[in-house]
C-alpha cells in the first residue's frame, strides 16, 4: 500500500485540514452557535488523534511519515486552540508560551534524532499530556451558557496546568532518552 494513503495518514491529514476551520470559527464573534461549532470541530480533530493511532496499530500500518506527522498535527491543533483562546481571556499567554516552547524543543529533538537515523514516536507521558490538553481545551472552548457546568473554565485551566507539568516531565524524558544522540552529534561536530 502506498505509504501516503494509509487510513492513519489520511486521518492525520484531515486533522491538519480542520485547523484552518478552527481559526476561522475562533476569529468570528463567539455566539453560542459559533462556539458550539468550534467545540465540535475541535472534538472531531482531537478524536482523529485517537483514531489514527488505533488504526495504525490495528491495521499494522505504522509509517515513518505517520510517526513524524501525527505528533506535528497534534501540536498544531493544540497550539491553534490555545493561541485563539488568549484574546477570549480563557487561558493566560504565559501558559501557552511554555507549552508551545516545549513543543518546539521536542520537535527539534525529533529532527535531531531523525538526522541520526532514529524516528522518535510520541511517548506514553506525551500521550497523557495530549489528553489533558484536549480535555482542558474542550472545557475552555465549550460555551458557558449551554450546560450548567460549575467552574467549567477553571477546571479546563486546571487541566492545562496538569498538561504543563506532564509536558515538562515528558520533555525531561525525551532529553534523557536521546542523550546518546546529543553525544554522538556533538562528537561529529568536533
């Protein structure tokens, strides 16, 4: 089968395609109906993350492209939602900045590992972090006036704080697990 046309890769591509839709929805006045559309598009995009991983394992169609693009799609989706929530005063910019900087650093580490011939898939802690981010962002995107969820935004923000802690933990694990690549790369540069 063509490596580009596997179901998991199509789902990852679909997640990328939903991101501009989210940007447009976040950019217009947040009426209840627009906020619900935004929420559901975000949920569909987040669910493709679960679906593509499940399909890749079930169909034994894990690809190098998928291992690289799936985490990137997740990062772009989460970054988009967080940045678009800043002007709505639902998430502090510093929190977004820390999470985004972690994502950039990890992407750089993956690139360094790839240049050394090693593909680094998302680790278990990174997947847990992603789930905290998805649920936290979901609570922050969902409009307050639809369901009476006490402390909805506070709960969503608390989940993002937990995501930040797991993001830092995951980054430390990446650095530790890839330490040999740092040593090999620095020795090649000498």
